């Protein structure tokens, strides 16, 4: 009836959230009289094309990951496909190495596409290290400080040091300390610190007090020394004597303490060598000699200082003209320093023996006395004892008879002996008559 019936439709969608699924389109044809007919058309909405994914270029970063960019995706169906990524790191303990970032674009239909981006984490910059300032210490190493280090990657780079020593036997000189900072990547930097060990303080020296000795040097003590660096400074001495020929006077002992560095301190100790004790003298006993002095012995002496004191004597005689009497022998011992001791020895010279006299033989003379001879005498002391005589006549008026001549020998000491000689005067011749 109606050459141009009105055609319309009604859609009944059965779509998911992505707009995919089916739509049932019911077509309706209505004629002019209002009569209509329907027929269904199934429209299927699908997506078989995955998104197009555009990942950033591979990137490298020093120390830590930076902004590696963002992948983008387009899709024929989904205007905003979802872009995600998963990292697969291959990093060492320092956080260096590579990360494979796998980007994935997924459209609303769940169709996806993936692509990898390589992110490299590296460290090409060594640490920056600052050694402590050069330092000097007296005697021994003190606290030379600690180096400071910073690194662009490693917050705590390892700091170590090695020493090259140029010290002498005393432990003095320099130590070259090389500080090294090493980051986690093994990159390192070094800085040098010079440490000087010196000694400018000489030892402290303590010497014994000045001393006085009699005769010779005794125990005079030992000096001691202390040093800030050397635990055993060397102590020595030199003696400068100012002694006379007897070994008396003064000795200046100069003590010197020298430490290992050659620094030294000197002080003097004065020794006085004196002699206040005179010698001891031992004299012979008093002695007596007949006629003349014999060997009265010799005095001896000992001295605390002088091994050979000089022994002398002086005689003070009190003798008569015969050489008899006493002699006071004053013995004196003198030591090298001039100190003296004296003692007296009494020597007695005596004569107790009278002379021995020999009278001439008895003699006879006719008429008158002739030469009757001369007595002789010897004496132990007097070489020439005096000889005298005394006559005792027994004569008659004619001068005849005998005479007793008593000879007397007297020595210088007045001792005497006598001997008698008989002298006979006779007459046996008668007169001559003319």
C-alpha cells in the first residue's frame, strides 16, 4: 500500500566496558496505516589488533637511576591503552649494572604488546679524598687525624692508608701516609700526608753530689738521665784531674747524657782528694851500745795515702868528750802531702869495762935504776888509754932495796886497771982500791 514505509531501528547493545560485544539492532518498517514489521540484525564489535607501543631509548646513568622516560602507546580501539613496566635488575652490591625495563601496553580488550628498554647504572668517577694536614710529633706518633672522602655514588667510600716509613734507629724521621678512598665500584683516589717524628728536647741529667775522699777516689755514685723520647739515654763521663804529684787536689767529672737523636746535656761533679791523716811511725826500741853506736835499727812508717812515706831521723847527742852518754834520735815520717809524725829513740853509749894493763917485767939494777920499760894497755872503748905509774920505794940509806912501781891505765870513761912492777936496786960489786 505504502510505497515508502518508514524504516527505523532500535539497538539493544550487549557490550563490555571496552565497548566490545554485540549489538542487536531491531529494524522496524511502518507503513502509512501504522502497520509495521521487525527484523533483527546482529552487529559484533571486536578488537583483534594490539596496541602500538613506543618505548624510550636505552639510557645510562651514573650512580643511580634517573628519569628513563615514559613509554607511549596507541590503539585502534582504546584511546588510552594502559602502559605498565616491570624491571628486571642485574645490579651488583654497589647498585651498578643494568636494568631491563619491560614496557607493556594493554588495551581495554586485554590485548597487549611489550618492548624492552635497557637502563645502565655505572660509576666512572672516583671518590674525592682530602688527607689531614701534615703533622709533626715529638718522639712518637700521636693522632695524625683522619682523611675525609666523598663520592658521587657511594655515601661511605672505604678509607684506608699505607705508611712508608723513613725513620732512623731512634724512630725519628718522616712517615709518608698515603690515604686512599675506594668507592663501591672499586674506583679510588689517594692523597698524601707527611708525618714528622722529631726530638728537640735534650735529656734531663741528675748527677751525684760533689764528694770528698781521703787519699784516692772512692765510690762516687752514678748519674741518671731521663729523656722524653729515648727510654735509655746513654750516660758517660770524662774526668779532668787537677792533682798534685801526690794525687791530691780536685777531679772535675763531666757527666753527659746523650739521647738517641744525639741531643745531650752535661753537668759537672767535683771530687776533692785530700789527706788529713799523718803517717803512723814505728821506731826501734831504745838501745844501748858499749863504746860506740852500733846498729840501732830502722824506723818504719805506713800511711793511708802514701805507700812509701819518707822516713828520716835527726840525732841530738848528749855525749861527753869520750863519746859516752845518750843520743836522742828523732825519727820523722813524712807523707807525700807533707804531713809528719815523729817519735824519739834513746840510744845510750856506755863503757863498763876498765882497760887491760900489762906492766913491764920486774927489773933489777945495780946501784941506780935504769930503764924499767913501759907498761902497755888496751881498752875496748879507748884506743889510747892513759898510762901512769906511782912508785912505792923500799930503799935503804944507800939507795938499795926495791921499788914497787904501780902502773895505772885509765880510759876516757875514768875506768882504770893497775899492775905492779918490782924494781930491785942492788950492789954486788966491792969497791976498787988503789
